[in-house]
């Protein structure tokens, strides 16, 4: 499929685990026309700004979405998302939304847990509904996105947080 005026968006995500719990953000559905639940739990994260390092982006996104400060560790996996572009006004120019998300291990170093906001979105369009430390052994009871994330977090925790081999999650995973 050939398309013009394309770009690939780069985003980061953070996996923080402590005391048998993982830090997750409950999000409203962010794309229409695809098979996603209306609400799902995802890792804190978001887009990388031009001139911002990946580490800076991870720290900023964790702070914005959770109110917490963190140290950034190793990259854990890459998640690729390719979906039909949801903005009808520009779909003829950019039929696909293509995103690469790089997930990093983080250690929480301070702050107070809160439900953050996306500063680029007006109040009525906010996607973040809740922020919480969810029990790792109960992640299967929550709508987690991507669906493979719960098993990854459980495996990661079970291995005693030894360095993980980077993994690639395809767009349809």
C-alpha cells in the first residue's frame, strides 16, 4: 500500500513494578474504528518531543500521567501500532496512524500518585481516567492493552527482574 505524507510517531512507555504491583493508567479508547475496549489499562507513556531524549520523555510522561518521579532503566520491548487514521478530515492524506512505542523499566523515586492529564488535550478530551498500582497476580482480571502486556509483566516479575531480552510486539498483538 502506497501512501503520501506519512510519518511514524515515536512514543515511550514506562514499566514500574514494586511490592508485587505494576503502575498502570486507565485510558479511554483512543482510536475509533478498531477493536479496542472503551477503557483499558496501559503503561504510562506518550509521544517524544523533537529534541527530547528517550530518557527525558519517559521521565516527563511518568510525571505528567502519574505525578511520580522515576529513574529510567533498560529498554524492555518495542510495540508497533498501525491503525486507520481516526481523523476523517485528514484521512485522505494520512490513511494510517503508525506508532513505534519503546518501553523502559523505571524505578519510582518520589512524588505522590495522582491521576494526571495530557497537557496537549482540552479537559473535555482527556483520555486518562485513573492511575493505580495494580496487583501483578490479578492483571488477568483487568482489560490490559495490549493483551500480551499482562503476561509480559507477570513473566518479568517472576524472573526476579533480571535483564530482559528486548521483544517486539506487532501491531495486531
